[in-house]
C-alpha cells in the first residue's frame, strides 16, 4: 500500500521543470492588445510626420 505522506516527504522537484517554468514565466509574450497598441503608435507617428 502507498503511504502518501511518506511519498510527499521524499518528493523533490525536478530541476529541469523548474528551469523551464522560470524561462516560460520570464518570457514576455505579446498579446493582440500589445500588437494593436504598437500599430496605433506607428500610425500616430506617421500621421504627425
């Protein structure tokens, strides 16, 4: 029979997974609103020139 509390005590997270999580969370993804804001900024500068 599995003793879950003992297994949890022995648990150690995998370093590769932690590194992957860090890289994913630190990566800045652009969503559609960011892209639209950039387009609007470019259009504003073009029309002002």
